[in-house]
């Protein structure tokens, strides 16, 4: 084929796979993974439908292996290709292994995309030949090619008026993606982190990106791999970005990239291309409101369109997205809808987490919605302006807060009961959570008595434990605490 004709054989984007080259990779990779090729796949495809020469050569080798009655695998196909030089002169085995690694088990969908692109390439080729025949006044060639174009028009004509569906059979062996970090970040999923201004969500996001770029554990949680992050920071001054990164990492990691200007509506194509070419694993958008650039933040219809752009970004690049967002001024409604503005974004994302201030030095990241795993929480302590320390499990930190409340209440009043503890911790731990923890026990000073329905306060007098006056917290009754040795009580809790 002449170079001129080749120029009229364009490569098309694939609706499902990004580019047609990627669709071909998934199709060939699936065949290599399966180990055998189905007859319908073999009969419905030939090497001419493949856009790249490399894939045409591989498909021919697969057919030869099949025709010889052998199982199709990397070794068998590589043996057939041993005497053939790869167009880019790279080893065949490494590329075949790559195909197996990336393949999605949806061969029928991939084959449809490949054939669709091949049809348009042939139309372009014959249209060019008609153009040349018109210049030469060759009516015979013009008629022949026009008839050919009519045939192309009939190919898959029924499909043009139908929606593309995925058979449940093709979903076999599609596993849940492996978490990048904790239960917050997954490839191809969108997470939203909500908090009040000034709590520390930007610092938390910087820590996640910094430690991921170094592949160092953060808050006691290991990353599944080294994470390359594109941090879209529309609020932090550049000098402060540099200061934060150096403070957290003690250097400036190569895999931490910053972007300080974007409008998702205008720049979605550029962002998709940037993520593809940069091979980013994570995109952090800080803040959601400024990046989405909504005219009306409370409009569900406008928010739904923005959510569609975010979903397109994940589908075409497989990046994890973390949106940093402000909470509403009034704290009401379900935890999943605490983010400011319309509820459409929170409804559309896969994971919603709320970052809450427990006290001046303690933060709690609580997942309110998670499509990938059960909801969880993690607590941390601020270390200066830019770092955090893991405080252990949520249960431990809540127990410590309840123990502290018992000490404070015992020093302030003559009696302590369940109601007074709930009132003392209002806004920090939920009432039901406090009751559940007290039932489990918070140390020797408050334990469940076997055979009794209610909890009792235990005190320490000269190091000896006793149930003080054997009083129970029942129907509002209290246990007096005026003889407690507070120093011993505090040491025991600590």
C-alpha cells in the first residue's frame, strides 16, 4: 500500500478502551490468558482488521498455534515469533507478557471495537481511491468503490441504533481493584473528603501524596505500590507547597506533581491526556468547588454533569481521584451528605469520608460511604503544622476519651453516670457509640458485672480495686466518687 493511501487509514479512538491499539491489546491479551481461542473468535477475525503491524503478526502466530492443535500461551506464540523481528525490535516475550497483564476479560466488546475501526479505515482507503479515479475519469473504478462503500454501510448498521451492553458472562473474573492506600483510595474510583476549613484536609492530602511518592507507610498503613500523584492545588501558594512537601518528606519526591490552574469543564481533554502520558495513579483535586467551576454549587443537574466528567477521567485513565471539599455550615442530615452544595456529587462518588476535629490535636477520618469495602475510621494526632502520628484503632482512642471524661467528671462532681458521660462527650462521640463501649468495658474502673444489666464504676483506693459502695448505674442512680484517689485512677488509665 502506498504512503498516500496509508495516510487515509486513520487510527480511531475506542469508545471503551481509549485507543484502538489498546482495544487490540486487550483482545490479544485475553486470548493468551484464556489459553485457547474460541472458534467464533477465530472465524470472526483476521489479521487485516488489526491497525498495528505488531498485532497483525501476533494474531497470525496465534492462529498457527491453534491450527497445530496446541494450547495457546506465551511460550508457544513466542516460539512462532522467534524468527520474526518485532517492528520496534524489542523482545516479543516481554510484550506478550504485558498483553496478558493488562487484559480485561471482555473479548467480544474488544473485537467489536477493532472491527468498527477497521471498517472506517477501509472506507477512508476506498474514498481516497475514488478521489484518484475521479481525477483519472475512471468510471469503472468509481462504480466499484461506490458499491464497496454501500457494503461498508451495511456492516453493523443495526448496531448504530442500539446501545452497547455488556453480557454478565463477560464480567467473569473481574476482581475488585486493590486499594492504593487504606480504604480511601482505589484505582478507577472517586473519593470525596469533607471537612470544615482549617481542620487539616489539605495537610492530610499532602501527606498521602508525599508518603505515596516515597512508598513509605502513612498512619500505620502501607501503600500497595509507589504512588505517582498529580495534585491540583488551587489554593496553596507555591512557596507554601514547597515548604509542606519538604517538611513532610525531607526532600521533594519526583513522583509528586503539582498543577495550580484548571477548569474541569474546559480542560477535561487536556487532563485526560496528561494523566495518560504521565502514568499517574492518583489525582487530588483541592478544592472540589474551585476545580469543578460550577455556576451554581447547589444545582444537582450541573453537579451531575461535573460528576460525569470525573467518571470519564477514571474510565479513560484508571486513576484514583480524591476530591477535597468543605462541609456545610450547618451540620445536619446523613454523614454521606455533609459536603457543601448539591448532593449529586456525594451520590455519584464511590467513597465519602469526613475529616473531623476531636480536639485541638486529634483528627478522625471517618468513612461514611464505601462501594469497595466496609466503612472504617482512622484517628491521628497532629505533629506540628505538617505531620501526623497514628493513634491506634478507633476503639482505643474512644476508650481513652471516655476514661478521660470519667476522670474529669469525678473531679468536678460527686457522682458519675452514663448520662453525665454522654453529656460530657456530646459532639465528640455519639451516644449509641458511648453506650456500646461502656457495655464492653473501659478498664477496671468501669466494667460489666456478670449477671447484672447495668455497668458499675470501679475505683482504686490505695491500689486495691473494689466496687465502691456497690452502687449501680440504674434508672439514674449514681456511684459516689468523693473518696477516689485520682492519681491512682489516672495512672491506671494511662
